[in-house]
């Protein structure tokens, strides 16, 4: 068994979904199947129950999963120990954040990080903010810039770096949405809403609807705040997004903030990673640089 095979097995043991593991671990489905089959042949035991509806670990698979987790942890610890012996920190950090964060908050962090770790490599992946915590939990990213979730998993560490105001936005172009918003009182049950699929923004949207006793007219469910801003700009409906997304959007002139007698809880943007990796020199250095007070990091 090699490291890559162990990593693929570990991800599949967590996801229990061949398609998901194939996609997120950048391996073709046939290759993933062959890896698992080879492991089963080497062990002489079936690791997964498979049928058309589900994938489950066998008893042997559960035992092997414990072994693989321990083995990979020891391998990782060996890398850390050897890195500690090196005079200069090197290696790769897999970083995940939204497109907006990649140019609103990340550049300043990377500028400071490069000063102390010039030989470190950053592998950046961008995507939906609601996926950030899961990316770290499944070890698809070492560190994520993410909004603090309603419930932070116990094995994750989170430290705040910014507070992002949240606003309800509408289009600036003449459209049916604006005609409805000009009515008194505003007929919220008739106004199309662009909803986030899940994540902190969805929780705030749901609380607002409940507090205001609004039965929503959902025009679309969308992953990603950037996409929601674009849909609002087209006149599709109204949406709840972080102000940083609007400020950095190429269509910011086509949307406007709605004044409401309601205060949305701001997003607590921070750095997130697995607790067990806080002691790793390279990861620890990024953590310290990213969460340092601006006046301390000059």
C-alpha cells in the first residue's frame, strides 16, 4: 500500500461515495475502483459493501480505516519532525477560500507569509463559502478562510480575522422586483428571493423570514455569493450577501442595498483548520501570520 492509495481509501471511508471521492480527490472512477480492489486483494478481505443504493464499510473495512488513519498520522508526523530539523520551512499548503476572499483578504495574508516562508508553496482552490468547513474536515484543504458556522465541529480550530456586514440587495435596473419594493407596505411574499443552498448565509436568511413571518417566493437556490450578486444584477430577485462580495463585484453598480428595520448578524470570517495540525511548523506559521493583528504584522 502506498500513501496515495491510503489517502483515497481514507476519503472513501469518510464519504462512502465513489463519485464524490473520485471528483474531490482528482482521480477517475475506474482508477479509484482498481485501487480499492487492489487493497482488498492485498488484505484478502472485502472492505466495502456495495450495492446500487449505498456504500458501507465492512467490519474489516472499519478496522482497516483505523489502521490507515493511524498510519497516515504517523507519516505526517514524520514529515513534520523532518521539517523541524530543517533550517527553513518548506512544503505545500492546500488553501481554500471564496473568489471574493482570494482578492479581498488573502493577498495581505500571503504577502506577510511570503516574508517568513519564501520557499513554501500555496495550492489555492476557490469555491462556495458554505463548502469551506467541509473541505477542511475531509482533509481536502489544510486551511480555509471561512465564515464561522452555526456549529463548529469539535475537531476544528477557528480564529476570527474580520467581521463582514451582511446586506439584503436588490437590482438597480427597472424591473418587476423594484416595482414591488416601492409598494407600502412591501409585499415580501410576492418578491422573488435568491436563496443560498446552505451555510451561514442560509441560516441568516431563514431567521429573517421567520422573524418577519414571510412566506418566501423562491426564484432560485444558488451556491456562492458571487453568483447571487450576478442574479440580482439581472433583476431576478433579491438576495442576502456579505458586503465584501458586493464591493468587489464587477456588477456592483447594478445592485443596491435595501434599507430595513432589521439587523442581520455579520459574518465572522476566520481561518479554519484541524486541531491536530496546529503544531505543524508550516501550518502553524500560516495560522499565526493570518490571525495576527495588523499593527503586529507590519
